[in-house]
């Protein structure tokens, strides 16, 4: 891949450059030392991948990411010093369209670079993602299924999948749902497991619902929000409980939205609504189609409100979505669909 580096610190630039060059399969497209330069360079010579620092003179990495995704969208990984120290900025960058984050390798003894393997692993993951085969499908128009309402006593679940731009999109939905929302919410967001606790806390500050990382054996409960928190696939079991699995291994991402949606379609005994949000690639489109084929209502985010119109576009091409909605319309639609509070009162 052709990889661009955006960073104003020379030692950081050299560390990134050396890891990429030594690996031998990727090439440096260009180097920019501030955000404005990066936006201009991307517009004139779009690379396959950008390694984006968070803190630079002028516009920061978040705003630079936002402008690049608006003008010349491409894959972006946040590459900054000590990523775990800046969770808020990382989530902002992911909300603007960044796919992942990694700490810049640091110099060790004997010319070694600690963290180089982690960087290369992220790059390889992105390469698999952007090279996913494109399936030729007949374009379809939005199909609106009959309005869904759930009768009292039927437990419901909302299954949400998101990637690039997802943290901001999920926050928008959660913040607009009432404290009395009567369904369980399960979320698969493409994010490294080290960020899951911080992302959960981020969501919790914007939601009236109970938000936490999903644990093995959890039972989805009305009014709760569970976020995938491991480098394994989040799935439902035949007992309707949460589990994590390494299989299938060939997915571009673990956890995979497709694997998650298909397990919901197969095992959830009540009513389910699938929601596919902004993201690069095609993950989630086939799973959303499976949910719809099983009679569940499905929603995908529209192009205008998506930071990256990849996953929702793939869903539209497969006719997987019962409805295609702007982001700010999704929470009201869910609230209307789950009209009755099925939780027990004491």
C-alpha cells in the first residue's frame, strides 16, 4: 500500500517510516507536517492509508481527519504517542472517520523499534479491509416494510454495527433514546479491545441507559447497552446469551458485524432490529440481509449522514435494509417501534 504520514515530530516520522520501509511491502506516498498540508496533499495525491497524529500545529488530527474524509476519503489510522493516554481524542477521530489507532513505535536498544509489530498488524488489517472483493449486485431503491410494533411481553433487541465514524454515530443514537427504552442494545464497533472500556465510558456519559462491556455469558436485558470488548467475535448462543468466538478466522475484523448479526438472526428468540451505521468496507451488509430475510426489521444509515458510506452502501446494494434513514432519525424510529415498556416494574 501507499502510506502517508502526518506528523510534525521528526523522530516520530522516522520511526513510522523505518517500520514501513523495513517491512518491504508498503511504500511511503508522502509526509506532511501539519493538518492543512495533509488535506491538500490528500486532495492532489490520495494514498491508500494515512497515519495521522492527533496533536499538531494548526488544525489537529481530529479536524484533519474530518476534512480528509469530506474531501478525499481514504483509510486513516490514528498514530500518535501513547494512544491509551488520549481516549477522548481517539474517539473523536474515530467519529470523524478514522478506522483504528496505534501508538507510534519508540526506539529501543540496538536500533529496535518497540511497537513496530503492532503498527504493521494494523496496516495489514486495513489492507485486508480495503481489498475486500466487491460483489456486483443490482442497485435497489429503499424498501419500507410495514411499520413494526412489539406487543407487550415480547422481549426485543437492537443489534448495532459500526466502523469508521461509529463512535459519534452510536453516541447520537444512545443520547436520544429514553431511560425507559424497553429493549436490550448490543453494539459491535470496530475498535481495538484496549479501547473498549474507554469507549463504553464515553457512551455511558451520553446515555440514560446502563452501558457496559459485554461479558461471556451475559443475558441481554431491557434497558441495557452491551458493547463488544474483545478481539473475538461477539455472538449470541442458542440460549440467547453472549459469547465470544475466534471463528471464523478469515474476517477482516474481529469482532465482525456480519458474524454478530447472523448469530442474532439464528438464535434470538424474540423480536430484533438490526442497525448498520457508517463504516468502510462491507462488514455487516450480509448479516443485515440475513436478519431481514428472517423477518426482522433492518435499518441502515443514509449516505448524507455517514462519515464513511461503505458498509451502509453495501447493505443498500444487497437490499438488506427495510429502511434507510438519516442518523438523527434512527433513535426516534427505534423509540416508536418499541412502544411498550416490557420491563418488570417493582
